């Protein structure tokens, strides 16, 4: 319905962060990329979407050299679209998920600034803390 071809969607996209000299490895459920540029991180989760917002925002901030512009948490019936830079919701419901045409406009937009060095360690720890609470997840290790 949103017109994303399969080639734009990376399933179980690998993510790794270094914390105190050790690597934490996990995956992001879905990463939408257009023209090879990652733009949206998606967390698929049952239950309360609000409880997963901070986790996917952290993943979107850490996934690439520059933070991805958008983060989405969805249970398949509902969704929250978040601005990665502010961490604030910018849309609710499946209709708020941008179409490929709308997301493609982000490819040529100025990238978000990288996470400030004084915040980077904290952001990594936040991601690890939330992510490590996921059960039945493959690929996670330190």
C-alpha cells in the first residue's frame, strides 16, 4: 500500500555498538532505504507501542554514521512515527507511515547531525538496555 519495493526494505538489519570496549550486536527489525540511503528504522512489536518508542529512536540514531530521519514502532494494526532527532511522535496510525514517494524526498535532504560525543555513550547504553530486554531474539551478543 505504501509502494515500497522489496529491495528498499532490509529485514533484521545488523546493528552494532561499542560500549566500554566491548561490542553489542543486534538487529533492527526493518530498515527502509532508498537509493542505498537508510531513512527509516522500524520496530515490530506486540503490546504497547509507547514502551518501544525509545528503543527504536536509539536504534535510528545509532544505525548509520548519521541518524536516520524517522523511526516507526508498529504492531501491524497501529503505528507511531517518530522524529529521530527530537524523539517526539509526528504521526499516529498506519496512515502516518510515509509512502515511498514521501520518503524518497528525504534522500536528498540534509542529513541529521551525528549524535554529540557526550551523548553517544548514553545513547548506546539506552539502546542496549531496551534491546537486551527483547526475548526470543536471535543475533544479539556482546
